């Protein structure tokens, strides 16, 4: 028997919308300017709220930054879980999860920049978010299930670590966004150009599949 979700009051709904608006705008500000460069005054102005309201919801600038990071990671993890890639056949599942990862990075360049900024801080702030490691382990569990099914069916070879697989997928997807402009200047190739993007997507999927396939 499922429990009915509590009905929120108009005031509670407004507070939730305000919080989401703040996170959306703050995510863009932090991704563009970093933690040091983003200003609470500008975030307040762009959300038509006040610094006091932002501090009410998030406690501090660092608290807001951590909430933005948490939201960014939760969004991609929630999409992966909702898609239930592991329910597909092993090869279909791996193709789908690689394609989703590739597309997500292109569609969310702010996510890429947030990750880059947090690496400048050596992961200091993401380490303070409760449950973040456990939340991100869901993608490892899904990849592990896909690999096991593939090995059991003789499709994938044994010995592939799901963490290594996730790292490879993420790295190949991340680079196309993080290095787009320098690569274009150096080699005249724009990863975001539609034909190039489609070609690169196929290349990445093929590279990973050839690595994990048996035989």
C-alpha cells in the first residue's frame, strides 16, 4: 500500500520554486565564474529575490555552491536510474548508457564547467556533501550489472572493472565539451558542429564496445 504524497501549501510551493530558481541561476554563475568569482548579489538580482532569502535557503555562499554541485550530479544520476539501461540486452544497454553520457555532457555544459571548477578546488566542497559518494555509486552498480550480464551471455570479456568503464566513458564524453574551444583553435575541428558531433558519438560508442567485447 502506497502512501499519498503530502499536499504542499501555496507558500511551500512558492518556496520550492524560489529554491529551484536560485539553484538554476547559481549553477550558471558558478560554472561561468567559479566559486570566487560568482557573487550572491548578482544571483539575487537575477532571481528577483534577496541575499537574505538565499542565505535562508542555503546558509552561506559555500552552502549554495555545494547545493548546486549536489543538484548537478543528482540530475544525471536520476536520469540514468529512470532509464534503467541495465534492463536492456548487454550491448544495447552499454550503447545506450554511453550515448546518454555523451549527450548529457553536450546538453549541460554548465555541468562540465562546474566539475572543472571543483577540481580546481581539489574536490574540497563535494567531499562535504553528505551521501554524495553513495549517490554516485548507482552508475557503477548499473554498469556492473550490465557487464555481468554480458559476461554471463558470452558477449563481454571478463575482468572489466565498472569503475574503469565509467571513467573511460566519462573522460571521452567530457573532453568534447571541456576542450571544445582549444581543440577548434588548434585543429579547426568544432566538436559541437552537428556532423562532427554525430561522428564523434559513434566513435566513442564503438571504442568502448570494442574494449569490452569478448573474442
